[in-house]
């Protein structure tokens, strides 16, 4: 197990679309998963925040991520979002790759995801609130998308210290509201 340096904004690996994992049970995938876990724990210990990390953030452009919410470790191989609910909410998001910046974004309040575990078994689950937001953030990393690509509203960027001073009393998460945009592709002329 190795603690890796976190790749920061500007590193080209963060903009690559990560490769699918053909053999989730392989030793190489287990090594990446272990390294993600140790790097996440080290970062959290040194900086006081962090719930998830994606493989590109340690320089591995493959579709693996690791989260720890309530100290429960969860490694996902080839995760994908299958469905999003009908409500969105605003989030003051942060990222290991941009450690001093908070970005106001809008995310789906509910998602359905599919992933494989380290035994190669496929699972599906529904997530909502902060867990749904976290998985959307980490899956974005696997597609080369960063939180700075999703700014929402006026003045969506804030340094962490200033966010603490001016916005922390409001909390990180807004109230779920019905989605204002339809992301579905219109079907016309098929009937």
C-alpha cells in the first residue's frame, strides 16, 4: 500500500476519460483500491476533510473509486449512474485536487448507480443527498470532469477560509427542488 500525492488542477491525467476495468478481481485493481484507501485516509488526517477519491487523482486513469462515509469503506469498480431523480439541490463542493476552493454546483438529489466490487460481482443501489452528490462528484472524475466545470449561480467560487467565514452557517447542502431542466433527449418522429 502506498500513499500517493494527489494530482492537482492542471495535471492532464485529471482530464482523461478513465479506462474500464476488465478484471475487477485482479491484483492490480486491489493494489489501486488499497492505495486509494490509504491516500484518502492520509489526506483526511492532514487536512480534516474528505470522503472519497477517484483513481485519476493518484495518477491512475482507470474506473475505480473509494469512499468512506461514517468510516465505512466502499470501493467501486466501473461505477455508472443509471438514473437520476426529479429533484436537484445546490452544494458547496470541494475537491482534493483543488483543496482550498469551494464551488457551488447543482447535483441530482437522488441517483441510481451500478458498480462492481473487488470480487467482480455487480450491484445496483439508490443514493440520495450527500451520498448521491459524492458519487456524482467521483464518477465525474472518472470522465475527466472537475467540480470547476459545474459552477452554479452568481459568485460560485469561494476560498475555503472565506466560505467558513461567510457561508458555513448556511451549510453545504441546499433544499431539494424539482428539476428545472429536462436532460432527456426528445423523441420525435418515432411513431
